[in-house]
């Protein structure tokens, strides 16, 4: 996969990879140099429960993500 770096140095993470790794809007990621490239991974700073769910049940994690997005949409409408 090849992506263009935007004017602010931003790169969009592919949705399939975000879903697979449980990366949600607003989450933090760690970026490190690895050889001549970069390593990007979900930051470990999230709640203990969230990390347990991410490693044990991706379907449940996706359901929680959808619910979180619905709640955010409702809050934005208010």
C-alpha cells in the first residue's frame, strides 16, 4: 500500500488496518523509526478493559466502536 503524505505531514491509516487493530478516531498511536522505515502501532495508554477486549474479541470491540460513534453523533446533534 502506498499513500501520499499531506502538507501537514499526515498520512491516513487504511480503514481495514484500523479496524483490525482496534484504532478508533481520537486514539493515540506510537510512531518509531525502524531501519529505513516507520513502525506505527496503537498506543498502550488506553483503559485496561479496552486492551483486554482488543486482544480477546474483535467482534465485540467493533460493536463497541460502532456504539461509541453513535453516541458521539448524538452528542454532536445536541
